[in-house]
């Protein structure tokens, strides 16, 4: 029997990515997809890549309709919008995977310092942070998943095992991340116009990006102490992909071989995380359109600093692919189901 899927706010990049992935999922049926902007318009007219794939039409958001037609709802709406509708979906007995930032931060004060007033704080403690390799057991029994941000996914995956074991120092971590323009969403913006981005490369939100507290939250849990990082995001002229270069100091005596072994011990059985061999470093083109995270590492013999490079596809592993992986776990399916696509290369 198919799992009926509702997508709330399906006309953005995460919505089309969900549709692309779920079109090849053997156990799901997307029954309703909403969009205030395109209500009454066929999905394939908005996304021509889906001609012949779906006959769905966008509808106005309606919790009653979603409850009648769905078992699980993916909420692909902006922060603040999600917190206003997720409680109603849960009350109707639906499971929810929220792709906004509204339930990622466990502390209400932290959320309100970086975003705005939270109108459903009672759900912050219940929401499970949806990083499958780290919270698989909790995800399996959850009714509300806070799907991680794209930048945090690329940073947290390599750093958590290293902090848990104490093989790196908890102070002085620097994260330098670059993202394609799809990370800014599908709405028109001067900053992401072709002529603004093409042949350009810039840092933005220096020292104030909203993904910072999300990264620090998960790293602090892993280390058992408060972690503060320098996180600087950059915009590069490509459509999708994230590359994060992470700098940290190894614990006294820790070797590059031991650090690589630490990551391999944690992720050796994880289908979607690949720790590359010594001397190899990842390229975003190797994970394009996939749910994979590739990582490579090296200790700079001159400075003694560990350098880890991590790459993901921001729309797939950093959003919709990870959301489907979470759904699979919640429904008792093999978590790789529907996500075995290989990278489009070249």
C-alpha cells in the first residue's frame, strides 16, 4: 500500500526536488501539492521537466484537504510560515517533515534571537533533528522531523564524530562554505540574478548567518560543551552544490590516519557518506543530484591544523533527499529507497 504524500509549498526548488525523487520511489504517491501563487495551475506547466510524469495541479493550502489525502506532509514553506501551520497538521494525525528552520533549534530564546518570535515553542523539544546517520533511532518513532539546513549538514556530518571522540579540539573551529545559487530559493532577487552572480564569487552574512546556531547546537551536543565556530558562507556561480572547508586542531598526538579511521568507523556502513582515501578530496560535481556526502581530510604538516573538505548537493542531501531519507526511516523502509541516483557527471 502506497504512502500518501502531501507537499505544502511545492513550487520552489525543494518542492520540485521532492517531486523528482518521489517520482521514482516505489512506495509513495504524491496526492496533493499546494502553492498560493500557482493554485489551479498544473504542476507540469510550472515545472516542464515533469511533463508526462505527474497530472497533479497545485491547490491552495488547506489542512483539511492535506489530512484527507496524506499520511505524511513535507512542509517546504519559509520559516515563520511553517510554525503557524505545523501544529494544525499534527493535530490532524499527520506526520510532518519540516524543511524550514522553525523546529531545528531546541532553545526558544536562541531561535528568537536569530529569527523571530516562535508561536509553537511547545513543539521545539519534541521535534527530532533529521540528520539520519546521527539520530536514526529517534527519527524512527517521531511525528515531527526538523530537516537540517544545507550548510549545517555539510559541516555537522564530518565534525560530530571527531568531537564525540575528542580526537579534535573543541576550540578554534573555522568553517568556510561555498554554495550554489539555488540555496537562495526560487523567488526573484537582485542578488541572484545571472548578471549579479555570473563570474562573481563573494562572501555574505559574515558572522551572522542564521545557520550558525544550528551548527553550534549539534556540535555542542557532540562535544558535551558549548562550541562556538567561525562560519562564513560564500555564493559561487553554479546552480547547486555546497563545498565546506573545515579547519580544526587535532587533539595532542592524533594522526591523520587515526582521524580518518574515526570517520570510517562511524560512517563505514552508511550508504550515503563516503570518506575518501588518503590524498583524495571531493568535488561538488561528484555528488550533483544525489543524496551523498563525500569528505576528504589532511593534516597540514607545517601548521599542524586538520583540514576537512565536505561536499553535498544542497537541494538533495541538503534538503529534499535528506527529507525522503527521514521519511523512509519513519515508515520502516530501507532508508536508501528512492535515493539511489548516481551523480550527473559531467
